[in-house]
């Protein structure tokens, strides 16, 4: 798809369930890959994707939100250990000027989404069962 992101990386899942997107969603995954190239450029280091596209079945199996942007191919969960902690990554991306819809400091990774709205919404989720908090909380 792009110099640093492959389609296989975008659709990988450890659930054992099918995870092939429609042609429309596959095209959106390509657009998201271009955004992720910009993320990688800003961070100056490789990013390691843990979750990108999720079919509805995969999303349900992993406990994703019923309206998850992952199902539309516009959200990516990742880490960038060569840059720093997920907190450091979120601070850098938030302050970089990159356009995003949501940037979430999750408990162990970063979630970023790129949709039509590009709300620049920054959130923190401290644990699997915690609520989302507005803003960045260390």
C-alpha cells in the first residue's frame, strides 16, 4: 500500500475469524495508510500496528465498540517504542499539527483515527473497564 504499511498488516487478526474488507473499506484502508505514513514521519521511527481493520465479527470478538472506526478501516492501534511511551507518542502527535479525528492514549498503546470529521479529539482510557476521559491524562 505505502512504503511502510502493507494490506496484510491492516487486516491481520489473531482471532481466527475472517477479516477481509469490502472494496470500499479496502480503499479507505489505503487512505489511512497514507495518514499513517505521516504519523511515522512525525515520530521518526517505525510504528508497530496491533489493530487496524476489524470485520464486525472480529470487532465483536475483541470487545470493540459497536461503532468502532476500526470497522471502517480508518482507525489504527499502534506503539512506537523507538520514539517512546504511548504517552510520549500521543503528546508528539497532538502537538504536531497532524489532522486526526480521535487520538486516544489507551492502556499500553495509541489509537488514532482519521475520518471525515477530523475533530482533533484527544482522549485517555486508563484500563479496559475505565471510561474515556477527555484530554490527555498521564
